[in-house]
C-alpha cells in the first residue's frame, strides 16, 4: 500500500469520525443523566444544515474573522498528518513536526479563533477570547512540558518513536515519569476541549461560556467549519492520549491496506475507553469557578514537572 494513500486515509479518518466521536459523547452523557439525548449522528446533521446556509458577518469584521475557520480546520488537519492515529510507522508528512511542533500548531488554531472573537468587537466574543487566552497561557506550557515527559522516557520527541519505545517495554510504561505525564495530559485534554471541570460543553448561559462564547458571531458555513475543527481537536488529543500514553499497542503497519483498517478499528476502540472516562467526569463533577481553573492547570503542570524531575532522579530512563 502506498504511504501516500495511508496518509490520506489517516487524515480522512480524523475528518470523518471526529463528529461521530463528539456525537457519541453527547449521547452517552445524556443517557447517564437519564435523558434521551440527541442521536449520535446529530453532528453530521448539524454540519449538513449549516453548510447549506449563508453567513451573516458583522460589518466590523475584517479578513481575520473570515479566514479564522479555515486556518483552524487546516491546523488540525495538519496535526493529523504528523502524529500516529492509525499506524505506528512514520507517514510521508510526519517529518513536518514532532509533538512539540504539533503543540504549536494547535496553539495557532486557538490563537486565530481568539483573534477572530476580538475582531468583531462583540462583548461576549471579547469575554470568551480573554478567558480562553488566559486558560491557554496556563495550559500550553503544561502541554509542552507533558511532551517533554514522553521525550525523557523515549529519548526522542518524534511521536512514532515514542509510541514504539513505550509499546516495546512494559518497564518504560510503568515508569513514574510516564504515568505522571499520562495524568497531566488527560487533565489537559479536558481543559483544551472545554470539558468539565473547565467548561460545560452543553451549557447555554452565554455569560458563563468559555469556548463557545468565542464563536457566537459565526453562522452558516463558517460556523460549520468552526464546529468541525473543535470536534477534530477533541478527536486528535484523545487519539494522541491513547496511542502514545495509555495504549500504544494495536496500531496497524504502513505497508498494507489491512494494516490501515486495523489501525482505524483500534483507534476507535481506544476512543471508546477515553470517551468513557470523559463521560464519567462530565457527569460526576461540577464546573469549576473561573479562578479555580488556575489550580487545576497548575496541578497538571506540577504533575508533568515532577515527572521530568523523577526521570533524572531515578536515572536510567529509556534504557
């Protein structure tokens, strides 16, 4: 099988299954709360409806507001080409960046959306941009530090090499450095995707929104792209969490179509596990007060920092 074909397949899996993952999470949360909830296919219906609609754009909006949805979607699509989603072998575009570079690309998407929220001079948009920028200023350093914990274990910041290193040694898997990085990264998965306890994705009170308040000015096709990009971000971070930190086994090889299909089924099965953990937290905890978020993200940063220090104290990491 051509690596180029597998590269296209991997990005297609992210594009196609990201809305399904979000739909399954929404339905599962509703069921646990004894509600009927929306269909797991509701995100696809929403996309189809929004893509058929025109967009109402403020007269105060500049070109930044117009290009932001395309930049965000392209950023997440770029990340899907450089990290292991369905295969454990580097794909043709994997040379573009490592996990640290992927973190910067994720930051670019968040930055452009926050900038677009400020662009229209909307009070709620500015409020949401301010809050997400503040949260991002705490989350991004922790995210980069988490990737350093994996690099300390594998002696590389290449995500494919990290996957092979952890999958190839159970001793490496149970190192305190790796386990602390695992906990820290899961906390960041919740924070970066606006989940409980950072934000309530199903909340409808505008003044308390964080993630959603940034995009209230969008409508029609642009809003569809924004939503699609947010679902891709959730899918990507969950897949990285499972493939690199939790279950690095089961990915297919980049030489046959069967390997690609095997990897697709494997990542979907892993996302069921990750989604279950997210649903349990969403239905068991309350949203934190705004100024308590710093403590949550500070704990994530501290876990990652202790993990890195532990790698040098224990010694022999990656050997």
